[in-house]
C-alpha cells in the first residue's frame, strides 16, 4: 500500500486561504449593497454600480483557462500568491478613488480584484485534495468555500454600518468610505505576507491514496490540453457544468440586486437590506458545512446535490411571493432558508465534479464550473436587473425560478461515477493518464511504489 500521512500545516494553509478569499468576496459585494450611496457619491447610474459587481464575472471567463494552466504548470504556491497579491493591490488602488469624479479609477481597482478572484475561486477543491485525507476532504472544501461566503456576509453587514447614506454631506461620505477602503487594504496586505509564509506546493507525504497515485506519475505524462478535452468529453461533467452555472449564477444575481429588491418594497431600509444579505449568506455557510460533513460521511454526491437543488428552487419561490408582504421579518426568514440551500450548494458542486472527473485536475474542473457560474451570473444579473427596474422584483425572481427548474432536470440526468472515492477505497477500475501535477514535483514522490491492487 502507498504511504500516506496528514500534515499539520494543512490547517494553516486552509485558514490563510479562507481569510484572503474572504477579503476578495468582501470587495466584490461592498459596492452593490450600497448601490444608492455609491451612485450618489460618484454621480453615476445604478447600472454603472452594478458593473462594479459584474466586472468580477466578466474578468473570470476569459482568464480562467490561463489561470488553471498556471495552477497546473507552476503550482499551488504561486497561484495563491498571485491571488492574495492582486487582492491587496486592488484594495490600495481603491484608496485613490475617494472623490466623486473618480468612478473610472474605482472600476479599474475593482477589475484588479476581479483578476485576483480568478486565482482564488478554483482553489478550494485543489487545496482539499492535495492537503486533506479522504474522510475530511469534502469538509475541507466546504470550509475553503465558507471563507468566500463569510466575506460576502461581512460585505452585506459592515458597509451599511460604516457608510451611512449622507447625501447632503459628501465629505463625510468620502471619509466613511475611506475608513472601509483603507481597512480592507491593510488586512489584505497582511494576508498576502501570511500566504508567502504558510503556503507550500504540497505536503511531504500525500494525504490519500488517490493523491499518491497522481503524484507518482511522471510530469511528462500530463497534458493540459488533453485534460480540457477529456473534461468536455465527460457528459456527466457537462451536465454538472450547466446546472452549477445556473444555480451559482442565480445566487450572484440575487446578491447583486438584493439592495434594489429590498428598497423597492421597503424604502429607506438599506441597513436591513444588508442584514438580510448577511442572513442569507450566514445560513448558506451553515448549509455548506453540513453538506460537507454529510458528503464525507455518506459519499451520496448526486442524491445530496439533487435534493439541495430542489429545496433551493422551493426557497426562491417562497422568497419571491413573500417579498412584498410588508413584513421585514418574513423576508429575513425566507432569505435565510434560500441562502441555506442556494449557498450550501457551492461546495457540493466542486466535490461532485472532482469525483466524476478524477484523475483530471481539480483546479481545471473547478475553474470551468466557476466560469459557467460567471457567464450565467452576468446574463442573469442583466436580465433580472432589467425586469426588476421595468416591472417588479417578482418578475426578475420568477425568471430565475424558471432557470433553476431547468437545473433540477439536468442534475437528475447526471450519472454518478465516484472515481476518486473508488481509488481511495482500493478499487482501481480506471486508467490514470491525465495527471495534474502540483509543480514543482518533489523527487521523493517518485519513490512511491504502486502495487497492482491498492
């Protein structure tokens, strides 16, 4: 049998990654939850403020293939440093945009943060697989995703408190925005240095047999191009690619437009809009952890994914038809239920993809899932925003409900072939050819001996 061992460093790697992923997500949502405040401050339209969120989605699509190639060719440490470093750079650039006429600069700064996101969103499943054992890999992936969700939660809660709407005092508004921008820049810079200290390519010993098999293959056996081709020939992965894009894109759209939906029916409730967003994401964080623990315990990937998808659909329907009842407490409850399932779905998609595409690169499969989410997120945000403005929030949400119903059908059609789980269980029923290499390859990893039967 292959020698496997868990590294104590794995917890530090997971913690640092989760923290700088948190800051990146905070920077994504900090404008949207204060859309009316920033529209007044910069003197621009709501659509231009929405683009400060959508730039994250636009940047991801063309850059994801270069980013996943870099992850496979140059390794986990360099990719992590790029994500943390660009995140800090974007935060400092925002500090220069503290004046009403500087919208182009704040958009450019947000674009830098959007590029950083490309080197962040695909890492949870890679970090979990490379550093964590088979009985904790799904939970570790959920915790890594949770960091991003927590950043969104803080982004819903903190900006409305730090930057109250003071349209008659622009100087005070600039001062309050400055506190938020400079605080974010300092924290993100500290996390960049911590990333340099903590991150390594991989542990000295592989944490699981599936990782040992991959690390024992020579680097010349791996082809990034062939890996992409293999993924697009994998029908279950294609079905998951579309269904994941629909669900996550819908979540991005709801998050971006939440402030507008709430203040349409509850005028002057910007702070409560942020709290509702917080409730949505915190409930989702709980859902993520529960789903991660459940997957590690049962390995029921398809069943769990399908059930969560159906419950998300029901949650969005209830949220849609209770939004205008006039009771904020109802919106808090329905938003929490919606977030529990909709956000809790994210690590399920990552882990399910790794299982049905093993031995292809975790970073590549996760990157393609996120690219699909960004594409759907852009389209959904534009269409839902138009429907919300021209008709009502209900019309925009019904549009999302129809698409999520399509996602349920696609999820039901996915064939569940748990390849990674089979290898870890000692069932070697596939030919391991397309091997993602955690560069640089340690010479000692080639000394592992693979027996014919694990």
